[in-house]
C-alpha cells in the first residue's frame, strides 16, 4: 500500500444537499456500519491493510456500538451527529466511476477430471519473500498446490477478479474459496483492452460478453483468449473454507463479511475501512434498465483495480443473478464521503 497517495480533493456540503438521503434505509446502512465498527473498536487489523482509522472514526465506531438505534430516524440522526459530508472530486475532475462485483457460485471438483480442468491455487509458502513474485503465466504453468478445480481458465480468472467464490462439489458439499494473497504485480483490465481495440463496444461490455469473447477466442495454451487473460499479470491465491455461514457474505479486505448493495471496495491507499459513502448514479442495479441509485454504503473492501478517490466497486451478493447485475455496472456516479466530525480537511 502506497504511503504517499495524494489527499483526495473534497468539498464540504450539507446533509440537506444529498438528494434522497431522507428516503434512504438508514437503519440498514447503520447495521452495515456497525459490522465495521466492531472491527475498528477491536483495534485488531485483519485482512488487507488500508489507511488506519483516525481517532475520530474510532470514536464514531465506539459510539455506534454503544447506541440504541432501532429505526431509520435514529440511524440518520447518528450519521448526522458523528459525520460531515464532503463531495469527492475524481482525479479527472469529472464524475466518479462505479463498477460491481459478486461472489460466484460455481461447480467444482477437489481433483482434476475431464470436466474440471483448471485449478484454483493456494497461497505459496514463499509468497512475500520473492519480490516481485512470478507473473500469471508462470504461476499457471507451474500449477502448484491446487485447492479445487473448475471447468476452465475463464471461470478461474473471473473468480480471481471477484476475489471469492462458493464451490459446489459433485457430492453436494459447498465450500468457500477465500482470498489469501496476490503476487503483487499490477492489475490490467482485459475488458478495457477489448474495448480499446474495438473487439467489444463499450456499451456492450458486460461480464457475459467478456466470458463469451474469451471462450470463443480459445482458452487453451497458445490461444487468444488465454493470451489475453495473461496480459493481466496480477494473480490471486485462495484458501478453502469448509465451515462457513452461507447467509454471510465473503470476508472482505477489512476482515468483515460483505453486505449486498451496502459494502463497497475503495482505494485503500486513500481511505480507511468503515467510512460511509453516499453514492448517486443511474445504474441497472434492480433490472437491466438503469434506475436511480441513491444509497449510503460502507467502505469494507479493496481491490487492485480500485484506484482513485471517486472510485468504488459495489458488492451485489452471490450467485448468477447477482453476477448478471454486477457485470453490467460500468457507470459514472457522484461520491460523497462522510468524514467523522473533527476530521474535516
């Protein structure tokens, strides 16, 4: 994590200036914040390190845990008492950028078979001692320590992009593939490459379109689909979690379970986990038709592709329906961070 990231450009506004805030389910947002508050108050960092919480954010977290908040009015009063809204300027000076992610639910096998040919790999024992670590192509060729096998390289690649998955094994067992480190090399968006080369028009880009292009191009050794995926030299390792609560989302970078449509991934070099963000956008989040998204979200995750102050990845939940919605999100939006009172720039 870079310690020299420039401070975001922020403009103080009033809560009254946030259209839709009065209609937002503030209690649901408060419950999501309370999940982060427990981690902040415990002061035991887990997951992927981000900017440390300030004293003011820690005080707000402890206040949330001590408060009796049993309705939307009380939840809104809490946020208004402990936070101050600030518009976040994108690095480009324009609008921010919002994408979506989800937890795939995929068939898998504990061993390689004729159907399941591509491995998900465990964290190598020497990860962290070799800098930089091997790139994607070398790791895939070596195939050290597989934890499970999926149908092809596309499935494995997209599980890495999402950061977790639930595996359904042939005997009916279900296990979670949990993030367990990466090789530290830069992330390259293969979707962006396809858009820039004209292979897929930007308006047509989606998770389904990306999968179809890669498989049609071929994902065997030497074929165009696999070569394209290997241009993203970043590689993610996993551990298998057999005993987990499927009603809870995967554990995020902050070490807490994700909440659908409340948890966001942010740039951890710029923001602390637990900060609330009000996001305004027109996105296809309920159906294929874009509608107004005016929602209070909580920074609980991060990702190598999430770079910049007005940039977020919205967690949609698990399964194919969540994946269809998440894969269609590549939209501009306005971001307002709720800074703890006393942390105003």
